[in-house]
C-alpha cells in the first residue's frame, strides 16, 4: 500500500494539536479545535490554512498564452500581468478535467494551480495537449508550499509581516515578489472560503517560519484551520468542489460555472461539445435547496419528483453560519425552478426540500470589489440566528451539572444542526407501541461510597476461579499465563489504546495487530489473517457469511460436533440472511461428523461446510474426507480450531481449508467469567477483500522507515453500510496484544510443549476415570485435551460434590445433546498436576 503524502508542515500541525485524515492521498489536518469554531473564526476574524497539497504547474515559452488559451474554458486574452483568473479545463466531451487558477506573470510565463487529488491526471493531460506548442511544462508541486489566510481580519494580520501595502493587491491580482522576513513569496488576493483573504506561495524551507509568524502576530484574532472547515466555508459560498459539483461527468455549464466558459473565444478543448450542450439546452442544472423535512442530505443521495429520479445531491450539510439543513444538487433543468419542491431520499425515506437561490452566503470582500461577485446576501433570518448563537456562545448558566460538558445550549445547537426539536424527536421512527412511555425502573441516585459498596457485594457473589482446580473446558480453557503478559499489557500505551484510526499516533497498536495477524497466519498455515473478531462463535458465523457472498450460494452445512454456542449464533444471524442451515449429525460410536450423512446434504447449492476440529467433544475429525466432499461440490471448507492444538495436529492449510476461525482465549487470556474473548480468522489471500473487519499492513513512511497502517477497513464505519463486509464485527485489540505476547513468549517449541502436556495429561485422566467403575467411555474417537465419559450419577450431583472440594467439574452435555444423559465433557490442560487429577478421581470414586 502506498504511503500517504504529507506537507512540510506536518509536524507543525501535530504541535498545534491537529487531527488528521486522508484526503486525495495526503495526510492532512481535518481540524484542530473543532470544525465549527474554526469555521466561525474565518467568518468573524481570520484563519490560516495549509494548502500545500495543491498542485502547481508552470507553462513557459513563446506560445504559452496560446497553449493556455486552448487548454481552458475562460479567456485570458485580456488578462494583464500579475492578474489571476478562475477557470475550468475540459475534456473533448465537455466533462471537467479540473477547475483551477491561472496566474499570468507575462505572455510567456504562466502558473496553473490545480487540485491535489488531480495532480497526476492534470499534468498528464497538460503534457498530452502541449505537443503542438512551443512551451515548457514543469510540475513544481513538490517545490512549493501554499498557505491561505482568510477572513475579515486577514489583511490586518498579514500586513504586519510583509514589505508592501496589501491594498495594492486587488481582488484576483498578485504580487510575485513580496518579502516576509528573508523569504521572497508570491501573494495573491484569492481564496476558497467566501471571505477576503490572501494565498501565499513560498519555498518549502520558508513555510514553517511564515506559518508561525502569522499565528504569532495574529494572536487571538487568528486560528489554524483544517480542511473540514475549509469545506463548510466553500459550501456556504457555493464554491464548487471537484468530484461533487463538477467532474468528468458534470460539465461546467451543468455545474453552475457558465460565466467561466467563454464560448465566443477561439477554439479550446471541449468547445464544440459545450456549444452543442448550450444550443440544445443544458439538460441538467446545479441548484441550491433547503430541507423542509428532517434530516441531512449527503453527497450522492437521490432526488425525486414523484416516482421519477431527477438528480442527485452534490453537497449537503448544516453549515455553521447558515445553521440550516441545505445542499447543492444536480437535477434535470425542467425541475430547477426557485421555490419548487423536490424530494430527497435520505436513508430510504423521502424528505421534502425547497429550491432556493444560490449562494447561501455572500462573499465578504471590500465594497469596491463587491460588483465582481454575483452572489446574494445572507437572509435576515440567518443573521438573527447567527446573532443569537453569538450571544449564547459562552453561556453556561443553564448547565445543571458543571462536570457534564454539554450544556442545555449545546444540546439545543446539536438538535438544531440535525433539524429536530427535541431528543424525543430522535425516536419518532420507533412506533409508539414499542416505546416504554414511562421512566426507567431505576433506583434513586447514590453517593460514590454507596455505589462502591454495592458493586463490591455483587462482585463477592462470583466464585474466585483462582481458588478452584478447573476441569471445565467446552470453549473456555484454563491454560497457564506467563507472568510477563500482565506486566507488558499493563503498560499505559497498550491498555489505553482503542481503535487505531490515526496511524501516526498508533504505530505500537498497529504493529501489535500486524504481529498478531502474522502469527495467526503462520499458526494456521494460511496466507492472511484479519485484526481479530469478537469471539470464536461470531468469527465462525462471519466466515459462513463470507462464504455465501463469495460463492453466491445460500446453504450452510454445519456439523453437530461444532460448539452448540456457535450453532446458536449461526442460527440467529442467518434467520434474517435468507440462508438455509443444514446440521449434520455425529457418529454415535466415534463422536465425529457422520461422513455418509455429510455426503447426502453437501451439493452444488452448498456455500460452505463448517466443522470444528478438535470438535466440541474434544475429538479429532476426519478432515481429509470432509475436505474432499466439500471441494468436490465447489463449496468452501471452514474449520473452527483450537489454536494450541495446531502445534501438533495437521494444520488447516495442509488440510486445504478455505477459511480458518477459532477462539484465541487460550492464548494467554484469562477466563474472565466468559469474556471479553477474541476470535480469529485466517484465509487464502484471494479472499482478502471479502474478509470482515480490518487488516493491518506494513509499509514505509515518507522517510523510508517501516510503518504500519490500516490496509483494509471493510466495516460500516469506513464504507457505505450496504458495501460493508460486516456491520457488527470489531477487532479485540487488547486481547490480540495478550495473544501476541503469549505466542511470541512460547514460540513454536513452547506451544508444542503445551499441546503435548495437554494430550498426555488428558489421556492419563481419561484412563484413570474409566478404570474406575463410576465412569465409562462414550466415544472411541481420538481426542486432544477434552473427552466424554458417562456415569450412573447425574453430572450435576458430581459437579456439586467436586465444588465442595474446590474443583470445577466438567460440562454437562445433556444440556445440548438429549441422548448424552449423565455424560460429562472433561478438559485437562497443562496446568493440571497428577495430584489434582488423582484427587478428582478419588472424589468421584467415593460417591
């Protein structure tokens, strides 16, 4: 995976507390102190942006003017030296390559400023169309930094550090030789916020000093601003965003930029198509709208008139200055009348909206420059709302509890921003008959001391597992946990970490997950593993869902020797997934999957076969036969495994499994009364994009150092819900850390030793118990560390007797298997000593 690019101010942004995000391949500041306050700072005072990710291309030569004129839709023939023009650049079919600024130094020297996400594409396009002209093209994007200072106080602040009178730079003009300290910069009076301001172009080496100097002289009147507020600012002013309001599929005429398309000038690329579009009548049009109903219209949402789809939303939100749910959209021109109502599909619900004039906010340039703007003033109603917001901004008088940061005013602003009147309105979609409609039946509030005492009493009801000798398994195992695991996992950098969205501050967490994935892949002999799952049961079910997606089949075959818990979870999931579950019975003699019955049900409609090995009874399955039956029908083989057993048993990779899942609690994690646990999933690399959850990858950073990133993020938090591989899974990072430390500590030989001890001690216990007349064997199959024996005495009575001696007995199988009455599943791990096993045998002998 290619590492994200960073501007030279990356570390400076970190010092100012920036939160970063990925934008067009760049790791850029999203916000510093919050998008809303940054937005308001630009509107009311001033803000400083790092826009060094933008592209800069120089065009020089005797035919530079003719070339640029042919390249763009606007007309530069009347452009004077040191002036700037906004324009689009089109394909032959009229679609937009990009929108850009053109700076003219003289007739033979131009600078094109292009969008960050389009640099490579634009440069290729410019070079492709330059062959017939005597010009030299150079992409200088990596040599130039661009800063933008925007807002009513921008000039006042910048004036303190420049050697010219900024009044000399008029709107869309520039001065290429302005000194800021010892640095020589180009400054233009341009921007992308709807406010007066300047853009500063400087060498990379000077950017940090200029950034810090502006913030220093600006003091309280200026803030660093992230790209989040940059987007809300441009949206209020209805300035286009490439990929939203214009694109290769949306022409400048459709995107509301006809004023920048000069169809009366000499030929330019795309002119014929745009002429034809105008003569026939532009089929689509950019409109502004205001929601009448509740909700927020997002990019891409459908717009309808009755049953007909007439367009789509290009941008929508509740921007801070307007404080209403508004948006921009491309719709069919016949429906684009001011005041008309349209319908927007928001999360499968149709919400009414009204078409309104654009822009939503008037550019606040100097009065002498206002004639150059064709934008309308903000409404009086919005001005009133802004004034009310200002008055309430610092109010905390209604906050009943000072330690709760959200005041009543804060709650009101949040409700207003999403277009609802009260918290109760958030639940209007829930039918009244399903709502409680009364206060919760909770006790009165208590003091901290009372709460602590109550929690202690509840905790004391639990059995202290450390005082018990455990022979209970059935999916949760009492293995020895090396002491260093607790020491390492208790380090603050591990136990405070959660989801590693921000890679640059989560390298430790990401590396741990990467190592966990690598060790699971090696242990299972598979090609790739994900970052972990909730637990073994959900991992198995997710694997089945993955198989149905991969094979496009809706039949899952599962052996009854698979954990009852897993089968119950599978049933819960699949009842709403239109998937048929077929359970295959086990052989009563050997306690393994009945191969003949498996052959009967696995067919060309089967998506997968799920088998646990060692199975729930602890017995090793006939996996080679199961694999053959599965793959002969082109179904996928899913194996649920005990990770410790893999150090001595044939691996799933050797068997030919397609997906491997399991519970990794046994890898150094405590029993914890049943959780939290950690599931794992590994598969063949060709199925990687169908895997649920996350995959961490290893790469190199900008300096060539090893780094870790979230390579695959297929959850609903990262992609559209309908495109997500799973909507409910998550990795268990702290448990994965524990498992990673355990596996690294034990190593191959250590794991093998643990498995050997489990095998030998469990067989010793088995032999001792069946030599006693109280128990008899149930199955003949070979087992790993768990086995089934039967008694004439009820398992419940035996376990109660054992508990009196501080022994936790086996699992009562009759709970899940009616024909296994008085049968118990006993587990013996490496922790059990000969003395403990002998004590177990002697107690049951005396019953």
